[in-house]
C-alpha cells in the first residue's frame, strides 16, 4: 500500500465522550511520497464553539453556521481514506473523533492502518527540541502559515511525514532489523514500510561510512581527534589585547562588539590566580561575559604550561553553551590551538554492550520501554558522545536507561571486544588528551571524595555557578535512598528462576542446589523485597502521624521531617529500626551468596572477567544500601549528619525519600579540595552579601589570606532599564493573613499583566502559596486572555514550562525554588518580575533547622550567619532573571515590604545594582508602572 492520507481535525473540545464535535477537517493525500491533493471543509457541530477554541483556532460560530453536518460528508471522507494509511499528529485523537462521529451516524468504524507522526518523530528524531507540531515545524523549517487550522496542520504533518520517510531511507540495515523486533508495541503500523526498506537494502550497495556494526548493532563512533599543540610564544597581556581591544579579534568576529572592561579584568584576575597558585572568588555581574572571560586564561595557561584545566558547571545548559558557542568562538579568535572536551559521570553514557544484551533478550516491554529502545537505536547511529542528555526519553525510559548505562559496567575488560566501542572510555580518552575538560559539580565532587579517581590529574579548576558548589558537595558526601531505587535493584538481580542477572549465572554455570544455596537466594531476595515494602510504609505512617504544627514542604509539595536521633523514640520508631536491621541482614546474606557464585565462576572459567564484574556490581549496590541504612538510622559516620525524610501525600504509602548530608562541608572542602589543588577559581553572579565575600568564604572553607576576591560590575544600565516597586498596603502575613496576602498578590499580578500583556514571571518561596495563588488567578482573571502556567500544577519539566511560557504571546509563569535562577528569558518575552516574598528558607526546613541549632550552640546568630546571607544570594539570583541584555527593560514588583521597612532590608537593596525604587500604595505603583512602560515604548 503506497497511499497515505494525512488528517487533522479541529474540534469543540478534547473528548468525543463528552459530546465534543468536529468543526473542521483537513486532508492531504500522498502517493509515491508526493503530495497529490488536499481537501478541507467546516462542519456545523450543532452546538456553540467555546471561546477558548475560537481564540485558539480562529473558528467562530459564524464560520460554521452554514456548513454541512458531519453525516453529509461522511461517505466522501470514508472513500478518500479507502485503501490508505491514516496519518496524524497524535493519530488516536483524530481517529477517535472520526470513529465516534461515524458510529453516531450508524456507519462502520475505520480499520485502516495508522501512522502517528508524534511517535515516529520521537523514534526517528530523538534529539529534537520537542514534539509538538509547531516545535517540529520550526526545527525542520517547514512552512506553517496557519497553526491550529486543520488544512495547515495537515499539510505541515504531511511534510513532516516525508521527512520521516527520508530518515527511514537513511538508516542502516541492522537498525531497521532491530526496530522490526519492537514494532508490535507501537501505535504506528510501520511493519510493512520497514520490511520494504529491508528488501531494498538487501540488494543495495550503499554503505554508511560513518556507521560501525558489531554483533547486530549499528552505531556511530568518532575517533578521538588529536591535534598537535604548539608552544605559546606571546605574553598573556599581548594575547588578551589582540582579542579584547578595539580592532581586535573579537571586534572583527562580532559586528556589534563593544569592549567590556570587566571582561578583561576578570581574565587577568584568573590568570594571576593561576600563576600565583592562589584561589579566587570572582563575582561577575550579569552581562560581564564571564564564560569567555574565564575560558581565555584557561586555554592560554593549559597550553603554555601543558597542564589540564577543569571547568565545572552546575547545569547541563551551561555545559552545552560552552561547547556549542564559547569554545568555537575561541577557536575562531585565538591563534592558540587547543582541545576541549566534555566528561560526565558513567551514568550519563550508554553502554552498547548492555544495550545489545537488552535488545537480544526480548521480553514483554511496556510502551515506554519499547519506545526508549527504538529511540536509542536511531540515536546511536548519530551520536558522537553516547551522552543520554542529548535525548528526550519518556519518563520511565530513564529507569530503563539505568540498566544500560556505563555505570552498570564496574570496569570494562580492555580485552573485551566491546571495549573499543565504549562511549565512556572514548570520553575518558578524549579527556586524557584535552587541554580543557568541561564537567559538572556532581562529577567534580565524586572525583574529590573518591581520591581523584575519575578525572584526569589537574591542579587548576574554574568553578562556574559556584554558589551551588557547597550544596553539591554536601549531597555527594551524604546520601539519598528511596523505595523505587531499592526495589529496582532487587528486581534487576532477580531470583534463580528469572531471566535476570542472578538467573543468568545460574544457567550459565549450571549451578545446582548442592553447589549454591539457590533456594536460600530466592527466599532471601523475596524477604528483602517484602521488608523494603514494609519499611517504607512504616516510615510513611510514622511521619504522617507526627503532629507538626508547621510542616515544611519541599518545592514539589512533599512533607519534610527532620530526624533527631535523640528524640526519636516509641514503639513505632523501634519497629522502623528493627526493620532496617533485618533488611541489612538480608542484604548481607545476598552478598554472601553472590561471593559464593563469584568464587565458582573463578574456578570454572578464569576468562569470564565480565561475569565476575557484574556480580561485584550487584555486591556494590547492596553494600551501598547497607551503608546507607547504617548511616540513616544508627550512626553519623565520621562527620555530623543532618537527616530528614520526605513523604509525598499524593503518592502511595511507600512514596518516601530518605536524605542525609553533612552539617558542615567547609572543613571537608578545605582539607580535601583547597589544600589539594594549587588554584581553584570560583565564579558566579551571586557570591557576595552587602559587597562582602565573607559568608561564601566561611561556608566553603576558604581562608581569606590565600584567596583573591574580585567584584566585576555589570555593564548594564540598571538605573535606566529597571524600576523596582514595593507596595506599602499589602496585608501583613505575620499575623496569619496568608489568604488575604495571596488575594492581594493575585490582584497585583492581574493589574500588572494588563500593562505588560502578561510576559510575567512570578517567583514564590513556597509551593503551597504558589498553588493558592494559581487557583485564585484561575478564578479571577480572564482565562482565555492569559496562559497561566504553574510549576508543579501545569505538567512538564522546568525547561518545558519555560518553552510553553515563551510560545504564548500573553503568558504568566508561576515558579518556586528552581525558577529563581538558570532561567533565561531575554527580550520582550519577559517584561515584569514579581517577587512574592523575600526568599528566606522556611525555618523548619530540615537543613536550615539543623544548621541553626548548631550555630546557636556555638553562640552565633543563625539569622545573620545563615538565613539572611542565603536569602540575599537567592534574591540576587531572582532579580537577575529580568535583565539579560542591554536592550531589556522591565519592572521588579516586590510584594514583601520587609525589603523597605525591616532593619535587614538594606542587605537586599545594597546587594543588587542601584535601581529606582518606589514605595507606595498598590494602585499608585500600578499607575507609575503604566506610565513608565508607555514612556519606554515611545522611546
């Protein structure tokens, strides 16, 4: 069958079961991969079209008043679809509506083969930025003149389908062969198309020079590129001048280049720190261009001294920016040849060997796992890194990926045939030969706390987004355990009868009950899994029953409970301790049996190192849980720990997460990092409070005498670009007027939205307050005028919510903790920033509560030493969301009057750039904001 009909429907709603009807259909007919005809018509739904639909599609009641009802066109539509594939973007939606209409009119359902372009796009373009039709049309530059109109959407879907067929025709034989093994799990009836392509390839002489094949798997593997690095002859000063000065390389390369003195000053400070073997703290204001400022001295020093320099970031977004934008720029403007590469932890890289095993061992995969496997099959034919961060997997796909990441390879035998095809080993080889290694805080901390075993040897490191470094160090020196991870580990090991890791070894070495206590393994594993179930349910109920007068909530609404081992008593707590002890014993028994199996393998086949390594990986998993249970419930270890439990009341009774982290990492960092490395440069836009680095130095363990400090001012004219407004008539939340405060906030948001046409980011310090504000806004504002997006309420990741915000002309985005930083929305997309409360962490947050108690014991003031500095730094991060370029304009509306009338308010205002601040009634502030925007629009 070589006939395809692409359809798209516009409807009065989302569910035919709720009597929603079709109001427009668009059809595009494809034969021999060419568009040969189109059809479109309105339908009279015999019901009013909702305003939201009219706003979305532009189709009004007047447009359809004289249109035919569906029954009048049903036979024509069925004849057009006869002997054809039906294609749609989310085909179940369109097909569901068509079949509902046909059934209602006494006609047979459609039984055509179908192709879903959402599903096929996810498989064939696994690195696309998104899979909405508008996102894909932008990605592939497909002309989309009239989004949310049926024929326009159908036409773009048809063009997209042609792209999909072209991509299938580029795939190697092995990839299509593996895909065919999975196709039964999918919505799309792709089998015939794939078989036809296999037949063509069987008689084709075409090859794929960039593709390698091994054991039935096709993949792309780049050779490590080694360039000859020459000696550097020019001095550092001359090197900078040739780049930064007017008429220099930057001005030649960037037409709109304007020299920023702070950028060169930062480069010079970093080079001084490197050459004098000192550490440095550098606060670089927004717009400094700090990435380029630190990369230039890093490259110069690394090449001249033939020493590696590490660049560590907190976010993958910044890593991508460095690799895709800044590094190529330096190659273009610098005469110094150098190599830069990215190195992440093993859990980021796919293991082709493990993936091959999972493909070979075909089981009953659920939809997400089958989709993940298909996406990875295509992706490995394209990726040069094997880094899973390149792909957007379905949610449970990341659970599957844990089974096939390089982290599951305790170590790869260099004699193994798969060794040369390891993406992780390739990344390590690149890192060994590179001058600049870009990594993340997580791997840097893992390396630090494991005797520097993961990164190549280095003496100089630049830590960007450094205000996160203490937190990352604490996480890596602490622990996190949860029910799902523990059960996942046990399920992966399996019993001796299951086709899992342990079962594989039983079959491979024909172990009998006389050799290995298989019955004991099965019984112990069963008991361990039941004990995990019981333990986490017991913890859930224990926390639920605590009468917390003011429960702390996490960003996602989980209840947080700090454990105080001196106060945890009673029968319920003793039950938890007994369960933890029993679970540890079950894990120890499993480890004992694993060592028996490992010894048997040694006796029978000395060459099977890979099998022994996998068994030892299981031992490592179990020992990690034993150590975690011991640290969580029975001891502190070498360092005093803060321990807490989070439970999700919306989840099941085992939705429990256990956390522990050091009360103070300053001494650890001082001894294990700053004393070990010759020069550590830490930079961020927010490292000071009230122009002082003392707080950051203290929390990081940096002594002032060996540390250079430098503040680089932002080049932006904040006094002209920003206005700050603080209302003096909001209800005082101190007296329990939370609901009144939320209503006042919502009213201010709506008034500001009228002035700025939405384009507003609202930052909360509490998920509970965000949730309340969201529903108040939903009730009071014109729902068809503004797109309201709420973190934790509107589905999607932070990146997805940001994209949604930017894709609507009039949108309001409500965010909490993670939205205070790392969210760049430049230009007209963001015109107003509302800061609902000064970002003090709740005093009952487990970490804050514990650290405050420690400070009190040391006769220090927890507010001045901990709460206030943290709040100021976070406030600076939030404030920095508004202005991202010299042309940005906007207002900051701070609903919290403490910034003006509290004694500590000056610490906030004096820590940000000087901007005009207005303290007045809400109505007067709204009037001033409107006048200011009119004035700027006129300019």
